[in-house]
C-alpha cells in the first residue's frame, strides 16, 4: 500500500499540478484546511508566481471582501495609494495583517510595473462584505451602482433617486449591528425599507444588463465589470440581511448558502475575464456539500466551488490542501489509520498527490475520518478523495 501511495506523489510545483489536469482550467482553486498559517500562505505565493510565469494566469483571487479588493486591484494595476494603505483598507477578515499577503501584493505591483495593461496581473476578493459577526450595509455597493448608471442613462430610466436610496438605507449602524447575528429581531433585513431596497436593487441590476451595449461603449469594459460587481454585492447583501432576520430553523443554512452563492457569482464573473487562481478554505471550493457546526447546530450547504464546477465542468479545478500537524493548535501527529496518517508516513515534507488515483489505490475500504481536536482545522473526508483533482500535503506547520 505504501509503495502504491508513493507512486501518486510529486513535488509541489505548478507544473506537477497542471500535469494532473486534462487542460488548463479557467479557474484553478487552491484550498486550505485552516486559515491564518504563514506556511500555507507562503506556499500559495510560490504557486502564484509559477502559475503566472509558466501558465499565463493573470488574476489572483482570495477569500476576502470583494469591495475592499478593488483597493488592492487599483494598487497592483496602477500604483494607486501606498502599500501600507492598501494592506489596511483593501482586505476583509483581517487578512491585511499577514506578511505573506503583503508580500503577494508587493510582488504583484512589482510584476506589473512597466507592463502594458493586457499583461498586468489583477487582484480580486471574491467573498462578500461579510464577517462572522455580521454583514456590511448595502450602501456602498448600491450607491456606487446608482452613481454609475446615473452618469450614463437618462434620469427617467432610473428606478429611484440617490435621495430615495439615502432615505431607505438610513444609518449604516442599523445594518451592521452585531447583535443581529445572534438575535434575528435586531436585524433590519425584513423591514419595509429593506424590502423596497431589494426591489430597487433588482431594477438597477436589470437596467445595467439592458444597457450593456451602450455602457461598455460609453465607459469601458472594466467600469462595466465593476458596476456588475456593485450589483451582485448589493443584491447579495440585501438577501443576506433578509435571512439574518429569519426566525426559522433554516436561518443559518440559508446564511451560509447565500454567502457561497455570492462567492460563486463573483468567481463566474472572474472566469469571463480569463484564467484565475483562487485561494480560500477547502469548504468554499470543494465539489461536494460542505458542513459546519454552528452555535445553532450543524449546517450543510453547497459551496461556491460546487456551484461553479457545475457550471464550468473541466474549466474548474480544485486542489485541496491537507496537513499533518499544527502542533501550536493541538493538532498532533495524525493516527496511522487516517488519510493524513498514511500521507504523513511518507518521507517528503510536502508534495502533490493525484487525488483520484489515491482513491483508486485505497479502494472501497477507506481510512477512518480524522477527528481534529481544534475547531479551526478541517481534515480530509476520506469518502470524497476523488472529488478533488489533486491534494497538496504539508507534513508539519511550524509556529512562527
């Protein structure tokens, strides 16, 4: 068995991953089983450089706020702002504090310096403006969409004025109250004003779609793409707030599902632009249903990767990452009867595994699922190995 598994192993290089795929995918998704580990972010950066230089990838997208990501994209494409400002204002989830993310942005800017627009790298956040504690106000996205359209179409075509939006939105703290995550009664998402905003947002997005030929000619493809992002974000946030106000048992399932739907829509838009490398948690990128234990109980949902894979087929590829140990979090040597334990027994420190072939080698009798003592690490599911195109295995994650 060990020899057969060894035959599925290659060095962690972009070329090794690409050899496992039938063709270069439009979206190449690299997952991670935990967040915030420098070792994994540095590995991602290495693969980014190789995929850019060897395979022609031009967009790098991470699990971060899609609206804030525009700040990073402006910096890496045209040098707008400073690196310090971008790291402070261009990321959600606190990702701007990580040295590896700073290095990624610095490298992308240096790579683009002096290159024509067609050869420049682009950056994107593909998560919604969401945090565990709640969601952003739809103000920024909704008013930006309205402002774009009001500058290009006749006023009588617009379904509402800027003043109407302002009055319906009210103050942002109505939307961002963290108490709403635990208490649906504190959410504004099912108020009369929120209902009217959902109709207005839908009409604005419809107008954007109807006026596409004129808008692209009058502005630019990039401006139109950004307006579409504003529309997706506004409608997605209003939908998310609607479900924050729900009191049924389906509440958390709908919230995590809406979040990944927003991610999926952003990824499909990136796929229209050209080949992109996507980096996020495995649970947002895998093809099978994801699950998580929440304070309201277990939830299951279709991930962004599952939705995108269903649309794109072989133009979407998923590379999962698995770990042996994260000792500073209490994740010690994996039991030998788990997938991670079998992979840990190999001599290499990190490598790429042909996941479907590994599933074939293991046959019908699969190893036991690994149980993590730390909620922040999600082990591989041995029943779904073949649903990944490849697995990157990292033996040990040192504390830095």
